[in-house]
């Protein structure tokens, strides 16, 4: 089961790795996304998700969009 989880994590962050981000940089982005979700009022919006990478290059922004899509696509617990 742990091997599957590792494969899923790699699959989710793969677009960001291919865009040239390090694992540490990806961790910061994901932490910011989670923090914003916790402290924001009401439901987050798609625009809010993308503000996390607003200052990044268009390549990183596109990779972030793909990564968030992959996060959503993952199956939840059975």
C-alpha cells in the first residue's frame, strides 16, 4: 500500500517537477494551499487556488493547474 501512495504522490507532483521546481519548493506551494484553505472564509475558489502561484512563470502556473487537477482526480478512501 505504501508503494501505491508513493506512486500517487509522484504522479500528482510530476508536472511541477517537470517545470523545474524542487521538492522543497513544491512542499511550500502545497502548504500554502492548505493554509489558505484553512484560514480563508467560505469556500475557496479556482482563482484562489491559482493565487498561490500568481508570481510564478507561466510554465509553473500551468504545472500547478495540472497538479491541482491531479489532486482532485485522486480517489478518496474506500
